[in-house]
C-alpha cells in the first residue's frame, strides 16, 4: 500500500554550492572578472609575503651580542635585542628600571580591574586611576621621595616616555575638555565665545607648530628667571592641543543626550552644576568613551612629533640606536620594530573601542 | 474705610546672588577680568623678556634679505630675496603638497574602499589589511621610512631607472619631461573652454529632455567624448604647439625637465597612503550608514544595482561622507607640516624653521605660520557648516 505523506524529501543542494567548493565559488570566483582579480591578488600576496617572511624570519639573525652576529643577510634582530632597554626606558638608570616596570604594572592591574564587571566600587577605582594614579606614577618616575633616587626628566625616554606623554595628554585634557564643552554649550555669551575661540584655535593649527610654540615661545611668556623643563613644555603644548579635540568629543556626547534629560533635571529643581554632574555628564561621558579612546590613539601616534623638538620618545631612541656607529645600517630593522610596537598599541586600542561602541550602543540614539 | 490688602500674587523675589541673570553676569565679568589679567601679564613678561634679549618686535625683519637657498620653489626665488619671499615660497610649497596629497589620497582611498566592499573575499581582506596597517602606524614614522629606506634604495643617477627614455627615477628624484608651450597653444586652451561649456549645455539639455519625455541620454559618455576629442583635435589643427623638454644625463646628474625631489615624493607617498586609509574608512562608514531597506526598496522599484548605487545610496551616503572627507583633507593639510622632518621646504620647515632661526623673531614667525593654517581650517569649516545646513535632513 502506498501512503502519500505529501512531499518527497528535499534533495541535498548540489556539491558546488555548499562546503568549501561552494564558498570558493561564491567568494573568490563568482565571475570571470573576479577570477582574474583573485589570481592577481594571490600573485601579489606571493610577491610580498615570500621575501618578507624570509627576511623577517627565515634568514634573520636572532641571537648574538654585536653586529658580527648578523651574517645571514636577513633582518638583524640582534640590533633590537641589544638595544631593547634603550628603546623601552631611554637613558633611565638601569638600576631603577623596576620603578617604571612597577608604575606600568600598577596601571595594567587598574585597567584590568576596571574592565571586570564584578569588581565592587568601580567608580572609585576609575577616579583613583584618573587622579591618584598619575601622582603615584609621577613619584615613581621622578623619585626624590621615600629614599628613591631622583631621575631628571631629560633621562626619561623610549616607549615609557611615549606612554607618559600620551597618558598625561589624555588624563589632563579630559577635565579641560569637559569644561570647554560645557562652556561651548553655555547660555552665557562671553563664556561661549571664549570656549569657541579656544577650541577652534587649537584645532586649526598643526601639532608641530604648537610644539614649536611651546618650546620657543613659552619661555618668553613667563616672568624672567622661571625656567621650564623641556618635557613639561612639550606636555603643556600637547595638553592645550588635545583639550580642544577632547572638548569636541565631549560635546558630541552632550548633543546625544535627549532634551528630556535636561528638562527633567530642571524640573527636579537641580541647579546647573548638579544637573550636569549628576544627570547629564555621567550619560554623556559613557557615550563618548569610544571617542576618547580614538582621541587617545591619535595622540599616541602624534607623540612621535616630539622627535622634532628633540625629546627621546620611542621613535627618537630607535633613530639614535641605528645612528650609533656600532649599529649603522640597521635602520630598516629599527623602523620595522617601531612600526610594530605602534601598530600593536593602536590596533588593539581601536579594536577595544569598536567593542565598547557595540556594547554601549544601548539606546538614546534618536 | 478698610485699607485694602494688596494680594501678594508675585512670588517672593530670590536674593540677589541667587538670581541666574546676576550670577551669569558676575561670572562673565570675572572671566573677562581673568583673561585680561593673564593676557596683560603675558604681554608685559614677553615685552620685558624681548627687551632683555635685545630682540626688536614688529614685522620689519620681513623686508631683510634672507640669504639662504631653498631646494624647491614654484615661484622665482634667489638668496638675495627677502624673508617675506621665503614665507611665500613656503606657503606655495605647502599648498602644492596638500593639493597633490589630497588628489592622490582620494584616488587611493576610493579604490581601497571599492575593494573593501567588494564581494571578492580575498580583495576585501587585502584592502582591510592595507587600511588597518597604514592607519595604525604614525605618519612621521611612515614619512621617515619612505624617505630614508625606500627612496634611499633607488639607484644613483648614472644607473637611473629608465622608462622609455623620457622618465628617469634615481636617488635625486623623479625626472619628468616638462612641456614647453609654443605660440599656437591658445587654440588648445580655447578648445578646452569650449568643451567645458558644451558639456554644461549637454547636461542641461539631457536633463530637460528626460523630464519632458522620460528618455535617458548617456551624458557621461558624451561629455567624456567631447572633453577628450575637442582639445585633441585643436592640438593637431594648431600643428602640435607643445614641445617637450626631456631630462638628460649631464655629468653626475640630470639636467632639464621637471624634477620631483625625493623629499616631496616621500612626503606625498606617506601623506596619501596614510590619509587614503582614513578616507576609505570614511566612505565605507557613509555607505554602510544608509539602511539596507533603501537598497531593497530600490530593487523593488526595479532599479538595477548600478543606478541603485548612483541614484539612491550615494546621494544619502554623501551626507555622512562629505564632512568626514573634509576633515581628512584638513588633517592632510595640517600633517603636511611634518615635511620639516625630511627637509621638504614647506611653510613650517622654511619659515618656522630656517627663517625663525636666522631672525630670532619667534613670536611673529610662529604667529604668521599659525595664522595661515588657521585661515585654511576656518574657511573650510565655515564652508562645511554651510554645506551641512543645506543638506541636513528635515525632520519633524
């Protein structure tokens, strides 16, 4: 007896449209033009990767003490290994490296704690990271307290100086930026005008002229006899410059807060500062965290400009490294190493910021 | 007669210092006082310091003779020219590198963007690798890399790379033939103008006809044909009035022709490759910002993929793209000041560098330099605000 249940079972899809073959057909060879492009791309990858891999890995020299160890014709990573301390710490005294390490270890710990949801009182922790930690780190770096030897700022350098410059730039420019953003949104005409002029001025000029200005003109502006540390002068320039960018980022956050929030705060009888600090800013700042991270990335890359005013950041120490007569001719290795470090930092931060953006996308967008 | 009690309808007035108007007035007066005080003390400090160091203020130095050479100048410049002239030379060089950089960055950026959005997986990934690599490496490092590593590996003049005996590439630069315009060239110029006017008319006519009859016209192809054929015809009709000066190896170097010095080449390469990565991202974010429903609606109306992109997606995406693109162009212009790292004679390198060192007039020189960048930025952002206002979505 034949019992008809309705339909026959569906046939499996043809083998050319599923699995590896299907994927290849769909993504690499969908049309003649794309086939040509794919083949060209594979050829290009072959042209680039084969010599690169052999230079970076296969033919490279990894161990040794001096340039005599570099004989195989590939990259001479011995150079980077030998000058690694210089690249990381600049001319900081070797016996005191632990202080820099400790400072960054504390920072890493704080950042990890801040990103774990279960940690209690994260607000206070964040406040400490922004306000208390810089003080601790400053005394760890410069010493002069609790029996630590004093280390002048002219000996700071390398990656640690790059991190100090960008860290100070962000932490100090955040409060100034918030005040400027509030000022730009203010009802008071003079406050508003002053904020706009300040923001547009610093955003309109290149950082390099700002650094020139802070290194050449600042000494002229101050009363006779006051002398400023070179590093501090660069930092002042960077903070002024960065606070304008930060103000625009914060202003973006303020603009994204629905009007109802402002009105509700007023209806509750809160005055201006209370409604800002308790209602508006917590929401606005949460929204602009990705923007702040992006500003940080830009600043991190921009700190390389201090090379031009002669501070020893990562890039400058690397240049100094391969201009050393013992290591002449290893510029490529130096630049590649610098690029790698900057790339790792910037790329991971941008991924983090994209991640945050997705996580924080919880509403309010009108 | 009972004294009538005045009804106290007006609420009790707040104390003076609690009134918003009073507060904001006081606050603003204080702010002005602080600014005036700080400004005044800065000014008096500066004047005092300048007096102590024996530096005179003012812009008189601009008319003194400069006395130093500049590697590249688009306008006539000799060592005996004034400092004001060095300012002009630097400014023109900055504008040149910014203009060329914007051009190249836009072209590379759009190509990368098309590749990034391509359906071909490999091409899309390659474009992504490009974008993520160059976006995340500091520009200064890239400039130095191009200048000291890549261009330094080029051969010496005697072993120049030779393209068709006309283009030569070596350590000293890229040598191109330079055109010499002869007397009959005005014919070609007129032809170009005529072609532009013709294109405008064709476009208007085609639009009017489409609105009247619904028939479409291949405006783009027709315009390209006119723009190309008219000048070419005029060129031959006038008897080829352009001669070419071809660079020639004389002694240790090439003479004649047009030379792109390696400083300019490195700066341009780095600026355009770096900014192109940002432009590609800006364009991508603009296109992705147009909701997919728009594409589906266009398909439902029977539009093919090409017109969908051209008529539906791009006009909406431009609203997001244009402001980001402008800010990238501004960044490129400001970043061109990194020229000073490789010694390309731009405004910062020539004027805020050499001229400042020679004259010691730090304040005037830095102020003039900043004023140039500020003028460019403010002009562009004013134009941008105007554009945004015009293109803003009208929402209820």
